[in-house]
């Protein structure tokens, strides 16, 4: 479990201690130089080129770190550590990316390879874990020590912070919150099970539900919004249709929120955090998303009126959360 | 979070340090004097009389502690602490039973009342949490630091041990593993939601499923086993019917195991513990219960063949787990 090790003291005295955070995504490698106040002093981003061999991507990660440090005017000697948030199963103890579907990686010794190059302690965790840590340190959950982050994107990611530290279970293979069944024998999930939260509450799941509803409702505004091409339906489409008075849009949004709410209450009953943070593009829908979920949590979380229900809030840092969280590993 | 406080050193030198564990149930108050090797040196049990006023029950708890200490030949001065496992929502930080349906208690300052009497540090946690801690210290999960216990009884209880300590979330209101939805809009649960694991995987849920199957299958052996009276159907009935070759019994058991397996895989994906411990009378079914669940976990837990799947094992200590775990709070 990362975070349980003491953070090494910065090797440079009379100088601010910086940390380098790398948010390694399927699309971009985003590097930030993060100061002691969790501000990103400089940031640099380059395309991942995810289909390339591992070694090429690592070389580009090094270049991106170098460039970000140059922009910040910070030398490696002024940095305490380098942290990487990667998609997939990341073993934080060994620094290995055990498996990443997005990158096509299996058992890749990422921190060892970077550490040889930069001679700083390098640490690794899953990207959703890093985002959760970033939001707790400097974002929506600032001041909380216990928080659950759910990212609503292509999949549903989970990041859990307990007592200020990332919790990810043995071999860092836990906190897979998207892969919990809410509809037994329901939709097929990418993990091979049926009915996982991810299959319903991801943007992918929402788009699927919107397409189906549109097929059943030729009169729906959804058709106009996507120009008659279902492939142009996005996670925003049903919300926009509803805003324009479309009944089908309203039904899709209501159903989507009821799935997501079940998942949120499950995680409240399991972790009882101080807050639940929702991240991902869908969160731009703001109150239309958060208000019904908060009402559902208040009504249905275990302990009802006896114990105050946690707040469900929107992630505040966007992509920076992953960089800041990675830096703090 | 209990267990995060350092354990006080025993006040008596040159003497073994004992701890008192109280398993407060809806039926019995069971008290054990537990030695440094997690063995119960002496045990005493009296009926709870759960319908009586709080003060009467507390007086009987004191009497039971006194008797157990007398049987053990141990004085309070030779003890380090008193721990109580209680049903319901127990706030470990304040030592308050926030709510217990079984006991009809609300905001009861249990540890404060006992501490005044015995002048030893008194601690409190939920009974399932205590059972999990007991199994980790001295039972089925001995040697593990991370384990999840699921008790299959009238309800479905959850106890989570992370890094050797009970995890129960803010206000100790988490780890309510039974109250996570696996069948959206399914059976009504005691918590007010629909489709919780508890509604399917508890003994109560199994009995309900068995009754329904029997109604649909007048030819089933279940009718013979319950003497024609559905009220005599127990959690053992469908397993016994299956053993005698009954097809309806087999179907009920298979369906029950599929619900339970979904819950177990969910908790594996969330906590990724070293093992999952199943407790409660249904576990007497042994391999018929454990083998299909283990097969399901191996096949469906996140990370598949990349990360070793945790074992699903049977609780080993029975009711003693709650006493030993309470003593170790």
C-alpha cells in the first residue's frame, strides 16, 4: 500500500521540495511539477502513442519529465520523488504495471526503468487512485481524510482514500469499484461478469442506454441532436434532449441516475467516507446529476437519519487531480 | 477507528495480561477472559433478555464479567481492557451504541457505563467486526492482515480487517456489506432498499427462496423434510433435499450460491483481501458451499489470472470469534 512508507525528506535544503507527477493515459502523457502546496508549477503533455512498444513510451515519459522540469526551472535535485498514475492493474509495492488493456502492457517494471534514469524514488499507482488522492489533497475533498472517487468515463474507475492514504488492497488489485454487480445477470461488462456498475454508469453505458431509447422512440429529440446518426450520440445527448423538453431524454437520465445512485449508496455503506467525489465528463451536468444522487444517498444509506450521510460532490481538479495525486504517492 | 489507538500496557507486571471480551447478542451475553495467546481462559454466558430496559441488561453484563473472571481466577487488575461486540451501529470513537434494532437501543453510552464500574479501558465495535478480528487473530484467517468476513444469519453481516485492524468507516457506520445491491429493484431489504445482498444471501433469504420453490414444486422432497409445514423450512432444508436427490433442492442451492458468489466477488474486487471468511450456520454445508464460490471467484474476480485470487474459507471459531475479537479491540 503506497503512502504507508514515510515520505523521504527532500535532499536539498533551503529550497522548496518539488515532486513530479505523471498521469499516463491512453491518449496523453501529462507531467506536472508539483510544489509543497500541491500547486502545479509547470505542466507538459505529449501524445502517448499507446500502440507503440513499451520502451518508446518510457523514453517519451522521460522527455516529458525533462521538459516539465525545464519549464518549471526546477532541477531533479530539487525534487523528492516521481509518481506515476497508470491505467490498469498497478502493483504499487513492486512498481509494476501488471496489466493495462489501454496500453497493451503486461508485467512492465515501470518504476524501476524510470528510477535508473532519474535517480529519484519512483512510485506507481492506478490512475483513479491518484485522482482520488489529488482531490483529497487539493481538490473537492480537501480537508477530508476518507473519500471515495468514482470516475465516469469509458469505464467506471474507483479511487479510495482511507485515513489520508490510497487504499487499493493486496497487490493493489482492489478498489475496482466499477466491477461490482448491481444488476445480477444484467449487461455484459468488459470484465466478463454481467451487471457491473461500469456497464450501466459509465459514459459508454449511458450512450448505449440512450441509443436503445432512441430506437424505441422515433419521435425523440435525441434523433435531431445526433443528426440522425446514433454513432454521434454522446453522454451529453440525453441531458441536452431533456433540457429541450424531451420525455425520452428525461427517462434515460432518470434511469441512468438510478443505476449510479445504487452504486454510490453501496460504496457509502461499505466505506462510509466523508464524501463521495464524482469525476468524468458527465459531471459537467452539475446539479441535474448531483441533486438526485444526494437525495437518494440521504434516504437510503444505512443508518438513515441516525448517522449523517456523506456528501456527494463533483471532482474539482479535472485532469490535474491525477498529476497531483501521482506526485504525492 | 478502533485499533488505531495504541493498546495500553497491562498494569500488572510479572503476570499474564488478560483481556475481557463481551459478545452481546440478541439472545445471550457471552463473556470470555482471553489470554495473550488469544485463548479463552474462561467463558460465561447468560440470557440477554433483550426486551428489558437497558440498565438491567448492563447490570447483567457486569455480573457476567464478574463470573467469567471468577471462573478464570483472574482479577480485574490482571486485565488490560474490556471490549464489547454489539449488534447494530456502534460508534467506536464514542463507545456509543447508536442504534440496535435487536436490543431496541438508541444512543446508549455503553462503554462509559461499564468503564465507571470496572475502571478499565472499555471499547466497543459491531459484532461482525469483532468476529472478523477474532478470526484474523486466532481463527480461519490467522496470519492474514487483510480479510473480509461475511456472516450469513438472520441478516448478512460484514466485518473488514485491513492491515490487522478493524475498518468500519466514519462513525463506524461502514462495512455494512449486506446492504449492497446485487439485484436492482429486487427483493425488499430490511434497510429499506431493494435487492441488497442480505435479502438473498442471508439464511432468511434462503428460507424465503426455498418456500417459494416448494410452492411451485409440490413434488419436491422439501415438503417431506418440513413435514408439510413451510414454517419448518430452515436454511438446511434445501441442502438436505439436494443430498437426497431432489431437483428443486438443487436448484434452490444453486441459485442461492450464485447470489452469494456475486457478493463475494464484489468484495474481492473492492477490498482485494488475502481471504474471504464465511460465517454462520449455512457454512456447515462445507464444500457444497465453498467449492462453487471459490470457482466463481477464481473465474470472475477482477484481474483474472494476472493476480492470484483470494481464498474463500469457512469461519473457524464459531461464537468464540466475537468474544476474542471484542477482547482485542
